[in-house]
């Protein structure tokens, strides 16, 4: 079945550091890929998405590129802020592979940014 | 604010009991999804409804059931509760054809 693997952390960085959170996936079809963010005590917010190979999703300074050849969708940000501290989830939706419409999530990466 | 609402925010109950969680999707969205987030299992898809009909099932236990009403709100019913059912339960909605899901704030269920 479909699966998503991401580094679990916690990942601790200093403010203004460069961020990479790795995400790889396995899917039977051609999935759409997502990054969601969960701030403490809140629900999941869509951060960015990409629906086909080589697409780049971007939002609030975060970027991720859909790499079909390496089945990856790594999240990057050039300069993190304390307010970016949260849990980040990589997810896929694989309707084309005959899977359910539900999202398949990675286990989440807890990011801590220190001032 | 995603536009998806869930009630109640917190629920504390005892083993063996039954509870109902409620979700109202974003205005205009026809699809509702339910997810369970627990420390050991992570985020798992439970079930999807589209315009009142069950559309897809994930890792939903037989003790759990859901429905979507004509006004498109949805309820998740959890019965014969066990300690291991303690978790955050999220619902999400989408227009239908779009695969971008928008999540509610969740209901935290504690089974004592």
C-alpha cells in the first residue's frame, strides 16, 4: 500500500538557519503530495501542495518540489523564524492508484526554532 | 480558520461508553473525511462521505461508524470505547473533485 516516510525529529535549529525536512513516498499510482503544519493545540493547516512531477509548491517562504525519479517531496525554507516552530506532516493522496480518497500521512517532524 | 468546525473540543468518558463527534464542513464542500491522530499510530484515515453517501473506508474499527446528513454535516459515532481510543479526531472537507482537504480543529477524546 501507499506510505510516506519522513524524519521524525525533533529538529532543532537557530533562527535564520536553512531548513530541510526530508520526505519520501511509495504509491501505486500518480499521487498528489502535500505538506501540512500543526501548531500546538491546533488542527492541520495546508502549507503547500504539488500535483505532478516537477511541480514546485510554495507558501510563506516554504518550498517543496515533486521529484518522481527519487519519489521525494522535501520541504525547504531559506531562513526559519521562531514562529515556524510546529509539527510538519508530509502526505499523499493517491486516487489514481485506486486507493481511498483519504490522505496517507508521514509520522510528522517536530521542528523547534531557537532565538 | 479553515471554515471547518468540530464539536465538542474536548470529551472525557469511560470505557464501554458511546460518544458522538460532530463536524460541519466548509460552505459548499460536499466531502467529509474523518481521521484519528494518536501517539502510537500517527494520523490515520478512517472514512469518507460524499454528499451523504459513504465513499471510502480506511482503518476504521467496526465499533466506529459515521454518517453525513442532508445539510452535509457529519457525525462520527464511537462505541464500546477502550482506553486505546483516546486520541485526537479530525474531520476535513473538500469540494469533491479537488483533493485538497481542509481540516477542522479536532476533538480530543479521553477514555478513562
